[in-house]
C-alpha cells in the first residue's frame, strides 16, 4: 500500500472482500486512470517459491497488462519488493503446475474380480 501511495496511486485493499477477484489490491493512477490489479505474496526469506491459486492465475490471464504480481522477499529482515507486470505472460515459460491428489478411484470391475467366497 505504501509503495502505491509513494508512486501517487490510490490503492484499495480488496482482499477482505473475499469476492473471487483473484488479487489483493486495486490501485488507480488518478492522472492516467490506469488500474493495477495487484496480487501480493510475501516470504520470510529470499528466492523462495511463490504459489498462486488457480483463480489468481486465471485472473492474471484475464487482466493481462493490468495485473501485477508484487513479491516481497526477506520480510523477516529487510523487505525487498519485486514487481512483475502481466505475470501470466512474463512467467509463462517457468510456471510449474501443481497437481493435488484428492483421492483414489478403484474401478468396479477390479473389485468384482475379488468377489471370491471362502
């Protein structure tokens, strides 16, 4: 928020709305009317992985150049801010999709083969 104000933009924290926006801050430049949709990620150390939710990544694609990823590294010591405009395009070649296993399915025919009575 301070970074946006220092650059004479008007930020609004929308993360508390929980409305599926897919970003934390909407910041407007009053002179140009430019809107920044900013997703903020903070890490205690430097050089750590940053994870985006599926919705954040979808919104990054949807909003293109008006979507920004702000990463604050070294929060525990001396914070260092990195700003990335249009992360869906800029990071497309390095993004790593995470696959989450929700469960395991056993086909009925496999179970039927075990239908052996004692």
